[in-house]
C-alpha cells in the first residue's frame, strides 16, 4: 500500500518562513509533487521533484530525499495570499499511480 | 483564469442516474486529467488521456468512464450514481503527457456534483 503524512494545519506570520513536511511510503516511488489550493478554488501545480535536492521557484522551494522518503515545501517571505491548503502527492512507476496527501492548511497571520 | 473550462459548474441529480461532465483543455495542451475531491476521500487522481489515448488510470470506479475526443476535449461519464459520488470533479490539462503530477498542469474551476 501507500501512505503520505503531512501536518493537518500550520500557522505562521506574514514575512516568516514556513516548511511543510511530507513523508511517504509507497512502492515504485518516482517523484513528489506539490499543489496549492485556496478555499473554494481549484488546485494549482507548484512543483515536481524526481531527484534528491532542492528546487527553487521564486518564494517557494521544494525538497526531496529519496533515501528518507521525505520531502518538504518551503515558503519564504510569507504573504497573506499564501493562506491555502498545500498537498503533496506521490508519483509511482509508470505514472499509473498518483496519490495525494490529506493536505496542510496554512494560516498566515498579520 | 487557467484557460481550462468545465461544464456544468453545478449538477444535482438522483441516485442511480448517469451524468456527463465536460472539459475543454487549454489551447495546445494534449493531456487531460480528471480528479475527484470529496470530504471523505480527499483529492484523488482518476484518469489521464493524452492525445486521445488513455495514458494512466488511477482510482477510477468501474461505473465511471472517460474519453478524449479528436478536438481534445474530454468527457467524464458517471453512471449508477451513489450518494458517495457527491464531490468536486476537476479537470486539468498539460502540454505534454509526462504523467500525472510530473509537469505543470492547469486546473479548471471544477464541477460540483450533488447526488440526492
């Protein structure tokens, strides 16, 4: 089977840095992706990591450690508009399996 | 606006019925993905089509089917509906067919299905 664990809720203040962790257990792991979803909105693709290391895209970075079955999403210089749910998702071999975590609700406070 | 359109926005129907959800991808995108989001099951990948061919299948029930037409729009057919099928159904599109989660996907606004 497979499982993904991420915190259900995280709170941080505007301008701060926050890290949302994701640990996974799956067979045939291929990569880890991240999505953002505002309340009442559609998901937005943020990043995909297939290799170990950090990938940076503006204020957002995503990290993967295949040996630790662990990844994280790092959000810097938090803004109020970053308040949303963030989902990690595992891609497994042949791309036939794609599983989402239950999501982390990020609350950014002034 | 992602450029992906979905119709209808809302759909209310009864158990046992059949419905069709429609998705038009962004211009130039060859891949279409379908997702279901419900309180019980969370966000789930259902199926992917690439240039008319089924590319990957996720947690799609046998009562559900999809297809992608030559003009690249896609339809998701849900039959013998049950109360538990009530959910938001999202369609997403991407330029390439690298597989769900591996490349930038653009999501439509979703169709909210309510089964009574």
